[in-house]
C-alpha cells in the first residue's frame, strides 16, 4: 500500500500560536489556548511561562492537563529508543483523559499482553492494566512528522514514511449503556491491525489481523479463535492511496482549513460522508461524522502516530500464544 500522494493541497504552514490570554481572563477559549501552550512549555519565554502558570493556579481543568503532561515528559524521557514502548498506550489513554471533560468515567483501560501459563507475560507489545495511572496528552505535539515536499508547480508530496503505526483510541457504548474501550494499532503501510476491546471487569479481547485473516484472543479466559473478523476495525480512512484516488476522481473534496480543539486543521470530505482532519503537516488528527447535519462528532478519542522504534513486530504476531486453547470468543458488544 502506497501511503504517499500528490495533490493540489496548500503547503503546510508554520502558523503562529494564538495570543496568550491576559491575566484574569477566563472561559473555554482561554483554557483551550492555555492547554495548547502547555504542550510547548519548554519553548516558551519566562514571561510566557509566568502567564500560563498564573492561569493554571486558578483553573483546575488546566492544572489537571498540566499534571498529565508533566507525567508524560517523565515517561517518554526514560523510554529506550530501541525498545517498543508499552507506555505508548498510556499516552493514548491520557490523550483521552486530557481532551475529554465530563465524559465517560472509569478506569483507564490499556491494551493487555498475551499471557502464557501462570499468567506470565508472553510479549513486549502494547500492555497495560485496568486502573493504571493515565499518561499524557503531550503526544498531541505530534513530534513524529514527515514534512511534505513540494514537487513541481503547486503540488505537495505527502507521506507517512516514518510512521510505523497509528494508535487509535475510542470509547463506545453498548446496547445496555455500558462503556467499553477500543484501542487500535493500525499499520497504514500494510493494513495490519492489533485491536483490543476492553470492558472493565468483564471482557478483554485482542484481535490481530494481516489484511487477510484475523486471530482473536480472549485475554481473560485464554481462548483463541481464527477468522475473528468481527473484532477488527475499519481504518480505511487512513489509507492515503485511497484518499488520493478519491480526490482525483472528485469522490473526496478538500474543504479547506478549520479549527479542531483549538488547533488548525485541514478538512477532507471523504466518499463515505465522513470528514478526515489533518494537522498542518497533513498528519491525521481525527475523523468527524455528521458534519452535514451539525457541527460534527469526533469518531475517535485520540490518534497517536508511532515511529518504528516504538512498534514491536510482536504486535502483529498471529500465532496462538502458549496456554491458550481454541474455542469461541464472547459476543462483541
């Protein structure tokens, strides 16, 4: 799959940050601006830091976001470059925690490891335990970026070449009103997936697919099932080759620039009616549904782009782990 396309989209811009609010200013837009600056505190002047800290001292929401980001800095600062980080999942869940205010409550559910007999972890892929402290929104700084290159007159070469996977998190509600989380690791270059669906205390199912078949694993009962396609997710919105084709055939429409959660984004109306949001470097930010009938609802809670150093090949392992027996997985919510 070729995830690079050329099209007549505007060149990425180094837009200035919004102006800092004045001392004593309050309101949702003020908090959105402050939280944007919290992601780049190390790059601010002493005067700017003082203004931000003054607001944070009187704002519980922004203080919470700052605490999450500080925890993230420690987590990622201690991460070995050569080891795929299990803490990436904490970053995904923390991005949800920092962005969702007054949303669904409950323990953070992080992707689980395969366990063999005796409960010993069998892989060093994405892992986590219900109730672990949530990590960081700092990943929204999107430190992993390929700067698009202009080729020819008015054309942009867009690629995700340095991205090994996109970690995509979403909270869903089942027919009975219970919340559950779906964490998807998607390789846009090959179409491989690692999907974990977790309902606290009652369900933890991992599905690993290669684009042709899917192995499902019940992590709570150590049961595996082949052809568990129902547990996979559709992440075709992140297939850039398909987006390119749709743009050229006018099945998709470039809608220009907008603002999403305080950050500038480009919008592409896709052939399925959903709107793909890209940051100023054309990296995916989110997907909106219902744009035609309203302001649009985000499909995902967080999207984190992962470099190769953070992605283990074991994440895509489709072998039945030791200690698992073949059987049927529980019904999907």
